[in-house]
């Protein structure tokens, strides 16, 4: 399947997808960043993948940015749109357009800790475990149906930085696996509320 990957930063999850692309039946048509000069763009260049920059600071509104982003994405006719550290809240219009083929990875065991600073939140709550979740994107921020998760233990001496590194390592395993389920036609979103794998509710 053809995919477009959206990034905002270093692109370590992008790298894990690039490294797995042949195995997971994904052809990355373009990498789009909303920030110029981020390292993820260099990762795309090293892999000979086309990339584009669409700086959100140049747009007067979120809606204007999303309109331009949709146009850029549609130039590549993707079967799947992959958010890999894309730090933008998307408009309902954008989400509706790509409903059922829009995936995101989030650094917490959703529904715990949507939004930012998830690692520190888990530590502050004295949780004993933390992790990452891949979910379909819906209009609720980080609230779409969870597809799969990877869990890590929180040690007593854990810092947000060490916990983030542990979680990121699991993200690099989890995200390509879930994308592969999608490219095989095994993974679907039903009614904006339910994810199914092999026609079984997850």
C-alpha cells in the first residue's frame, strides 16, 4: 500500500517504519513535516523518499493549514496516512477525510494520559507500568479506538527521560507491526468507534 508519513521532529518512529517498509508491504510516497529543518527530513532523504515542508506558522488558521496539508497528501494518493510524532491537533474536516486510514502512536497506555508530558504523569501517579498505544485517529484527541499497546515497567528510580527512552524502544517495534496489519487488509475501523482485526473486535 502507498502511505504518507507526517512528522514534526527527529523522526525515530519514521526510521523504524522506513527500516520495516519492505517487510510490512508499505511504500512511503512522501514524508511531510510541519517544521523545517527537522532531522526526520534527513532520514527521508537518506532513504531516497520524497519529502515536503508545510510550515504551520505561515498559515492564519488551523483550518487553512489543514486544507493545504490535505492537498499535499492527496497528491500522493495514499492508502494510509501515518502520524509519526506529528505535533498538530487536526481539524474535524481533516479527520473525516481520512477516517479509517489515519493512524497515530501515542506514548501512554491509553486511555491514560492523552496529550503531552505522559511519562512524567505516569511517574507522578506512582504507576508501576507505562507504555505506548497505536490507535485510529478520531475527533477526540488521543481518544480513537486503541489497536495495540506495548507495556514497560516503571522502576522506583525512573525519570521521565529514562522512561521515555524505554517507551520509544517499544514504539519502534509496535508501530510497524500495526501498519502491517493494515496493509494486509486485516485492520479496520468500524463506525468511528471500534477497531477490528481479522473481523474480530479488538
